C-alpha cells in the first residue's frame, strides 16, 4: 500500500499486520477473555486529505482480490467488493434522528447477515450521538449484530479528531521524522483524547466509556502531510502519465523543476499543505490533464508514422513562459 499512500508508513505497517493476523485466524490473537472470537476494531485519526479514506478503499481492494489486486480493475465499494461497507450519516438533525438510527442499524445487520467476513468502515465516528454510540458499544462488546457474529469482520472507525495532537508530536520530535515517534506513545495520546471527548459528552458513565475503549484494538495516527509528501504525490502522477504514454509507444519524461512548479501551486501553512493531498488532484487536473489528453490524441493521429519508425519517440514535460505546462518532442 505504500506504493499508493504517502506519509503514513508507521500506521500502514501496524494496520496491515493487524488485518493479516485477524483474517489468518492466528490462535488466540482474535479472542476476548471469554474465548470468543471478536472483530478487529481499529480507530484511525488525522486531518482530512491525508489518506484515511483512501486506505480503506485500497485495503478492501486487496482483501477481495488478494494477490491479483494490482491486475484487477474494480471500484470499492461496489459489487466486486461485496463485504466492504462504508457507513455514513453520523451527523444529522434531531428531526431525522430516529429514522437515521433505524437505517444505520438495519444497514449493519443486513451487511453482516450477507457477508460474515465484512470490512466495515464507520466514517466520522466521533460524531455518533449518545444513542448510536450505545448501539456500537453493545455490538462491539458482544461481538454480534442481532444473532449475527462480527467475529470474522474488521471494523475501521475513522475520525478527524487528533490533528492538534499529531501536529504537536511532529513538531516536538527532534529528528523531525514521523517514523521516530513511538507508536505506543501516540496511541496512548489518541486514546486519552477520545476518552476525554466522550466524558465531556456525558453519554455514559466512566466504566462504560472504558469498556468501549477496551474494545478498540488500535488507535492509529494519519499524520499531516509535508512538502516532501506532496512532491511524491506529483511524482507518482507523472509516473502514471509516463506509463500510459509508454503503452502508446512514446517515452515521456519530466524534469524535477516541474515538480517544484506543481508543488508551488499548493497552499501551505508552514510546512503542512492546508488540504493535505487533495490539492494534488486539483493541480494535476488544472495543469497536466488537458495537455496529456492532447498529447495522446496527437500520438493517435501520427500512429502510422510512429509504427513505420518502429521505435519509441521521446517527449518531455515543460513549463512554458505563460506559466502553462506542455509536452514537447525531444530533439
């Protein structure tokens, strides 16, 4: 997954190991104190745009396509990822509350009934109201939805809470490297933060909040991205353009100055991009997509001449004087 996600290697290692251990059924690792198999429950925290949602899309793709994941084109969620369920609707008005509660509970029951080995994502779970949090506490404690066991499932709780905590840890680590932040320390900080928020909401007593926390196996950080990560995102996109060009019989290269140009179009607050990696998509569309489509069209128009030459013609991305990007033939 590190081929597609940038900046989150510490948590990716823990997540992939935990999911692999759970689905492989390693003896004793997925049981509670009663000897019953429990679902793997992971809480991921971080600001928007740093890869939380992209992670569970990639994870679902791998889980349902295994070793062939890189070769299979599919959209998750969808029919090709049947056990993957993303639950939304955690933030709603009082007027809609009862209806939303019933819909969410039915959606979860239907999902586990049809797919006992589900990958369930609860987005923005920090916005659960007291009633729904009580519902999730009951099913995570009991490991069941109705009469359906959750023991073979993975539950991912996604939250935007924790940005200031993770930001402070990044600023305080002497090396400036997120890999040097102790995972045990950051997990404890996130767990304590969630407990404090829950206690302020007064949905349940002290002991019930602790019980819910104990049913969450990992609290993992998705750190704010930095300039080097945005640079890598653009390099990945340019490499994909290059692979597509090669499939059309052309070699397409770029100069590192192009990445500097693109990164400078992203808005930063100090060392951190304000919208995480989201602006990489916007900038790619604004500066690269159109010239690349025109480039592919020109290759198709000149296909007969290219075939006669029987060699890969070389092209380069360039930034023109008008601050626009184009693709030119190498001479």
